[in-house]
C-alpha cells in the first residue's frame, strides 16, 4: 500500500509496532517455511530474482525479503510505534500512538488477520497438569515436555506442527475438523502454480456465491519443504500420528471428539478431486496435456473404522495440548464503529462503511489470494485508487 500511495503522490506514513516484518520475526515457529513458492511472493515492482524460484523461503529469508522491499521503495515506516487508538475526528482520524498523535484524512488498517490465536471455549476445562501452548507461542519441540501431545486443528499450521512434534519423539494425536486437502505437486507442477495459472487465485470476492463462508474456510493443508512433499493426513498417519475428530468438549478430565472424522475427510477428498478436475480441464483447454505429467489422484484419506471419541487427559499419556485452531485479528485499539458482532471489520472488498477507512490483508478481501503476500499488490492498487478519488472528492 505504501508503494501504491507513493506512486499516486499521496503523502503517508506507515506505523509499525515492531520492526519491518514484525509478524515473521516474532510470531512464527523456528522451522517454518512459506508454503508459497519463491516466485509467488510478488510485490508491486519487486519479485524474486534468485536461482531457486520453486523453493520456499525460511523465516530469515522472508524477513530479509520484506526488509529489502521497504528499503527499495523508501517506505516511510515509523518502527517501534504502537497504535493505541484510531478514532474519527474532524472528517478524518486521530491516531494515538505510544510515541505521539497523528492526524490523517484516511487510514488503511493493515494490522494483519492473525494477531491472536483462536482457542476454542473447551480450553477452559483442560485439567491441571496438562501444559497448553498456541501456535503463536510455539517455537520448536524442545519447548514441550516429553510425552504425548494433542494437536487441535489440521490445516496448514496443525499438520506442519503435528509432523514436527511427532518426529521429535513426542507421540501426537491430531484432532481434525473441516480441512482443505491438496497435493504439493500435481502433474509435475506446484499446486500454487496451477492455482495461479488457472486464475483461481484471482477469483474476485464479488464473483463467489457465499463470500462469508469462503472467507471462513481453513487454509490449504500445505507445507513448503525442500523435498516438496505432500503433508496430508495420510502422510501423518504413515509416521504414526493418530487421527481423531473435532474436539467437542472436555468433561471430567476426558477430551470428547465428534464423530465427524470420516465425513470431514471424505468431504476434503471430494473437494480436492474437484479442484484437480478443474485443473485437468484447464490444462486440456490450454493445450498443456503434452507438456505436463498425466492426471493422477491421491489415495483417499485413510481413517480407522471407529476412531476414538474420547481421550483420557489424566493418565499422563498426554502432556501438552497445542491449539492450532486458527487465528483472529485484534481490533481492541479501533474506535471507529465498523465491527460486526463477531468483532470483525465490516467491509466491501476492503472499503469500510466509514468514509476514508480501508482494510487490507484479510482472507478473500478482494480476491482469493488476498491473504497471501502475493495478493497484497493487486488489492493495494485497487484500494489506493479508491482512496485517492475519495481524497480528491473530499477536497473539491
Ligand atoms: C503461520 C502463518 C503462515 C503463513 N504462511 C504464508 C505463506 O506461506 N505465504 C504467504 O503468502 N502468506 C502466508 N501467511 C499469511 C501472511 O502472514 C500474510 O500474507 C501477510 O502476513 C499479510 O501481511 P500483513 O502485512 O497484512 O499482516 P501482518 O504480516 O500480520 O503484519 C501486520 C503488522 O501490523 C503490525 N501491527 C499490528 N497491530 C499494530 C498496532 N496496534 N500498532 C502498530 N503496528 C501494529 C504488526 O506488528 C505487523 O507487523 C502466513 C500466515 C501465518 C499466520
């Protein structure tokens, strides 16, 4: 957004409570690599120039990439400055920070979709003696006691952490709810390549049937590893991770799981095969069938015939529960009345109902790719155009 505002000669400042790339510096686990390939993190006027376009950046590489971008575009970043409140004032906004007060005509909220770990209400009933950790606090397996771990959530975060923790010698039980399965590589190409080439990533928020539902969909079960391996539930079962259903409650020291595991897995298999079918059709229509490998399908997700519906949390077998049950934004500092009853900002493709207030970086904000680094550029172009015309209208 800063780069787009500069291009449009809009005077602005970027306020950041940490250093540039703060979320990647302070809120991610040690072994994390992007699940999007290097070529895919395209920012306005800045792409990948290295010799490994299909690799996946580790955290130091992501931090270096974003820091360099801020330097190249001369972004006017005020680092180590926390916004304490943003409130309407005199047809614009007053922004109170721990380093002073700013006044502005327009404001773009780009504080991220993942500020706080979302933990289900059942967490309140976890028996004493079981350690709990969220995916935001988790750094590496050494931080956990020896012994079994219940990982709750089986999307990108949960599957990656279940894999790492189980391989560290701590037996993992994985609680699986609704999830989206995908192969890492399909017909010889990265799944992200297909989603980009077919235009799926560019699908717009006003073109989908039920945008509220799509915005709530969990992330693809994907991991970026040098071997480009598929990390799905079958891969986890193969190393010994035990699959159970979605956590429904904890009573008298026992975790209870819903009986929906078979259904959730069957649904994920069905949707994955539908996605691969769409890709196959597109490949044929675009004359790619000879250039890429033949179509293939992954085996269905294997689930034991009667997965356990309960797990004793008091017999010492489970020592830790790791909540990988999603994230939510934190708007505790926002004093503009734009929140819905779930505490999320109401918006139309990033344009809020409050004149001059914009939003970035949310799931499917304007396009399917909006919450990816790669999606920021197109959204920023659209929203900075809108912002500029708003400023012009307001001053005429
Ligand atoms: C575990 C995980 C893995 C991910 N993997 C990928 C991936 O592989 N590829 C990909 O493209 N995307 C990935 N993403 C999504 C990626 O984080 C987002 O695309 C990207 O971070 C969005 O950038 P953003 O600047 O909108 O939000 P953020 O990166 O969250 O940045 C928000 C910034 O706002 C600052 N901030 C927040 N509140 C305040 C305040 N009150 N005052 C001042 N500053 C504040 C924060 O310090 C932070 O620096 C992942 C996300 C998570 C959580």
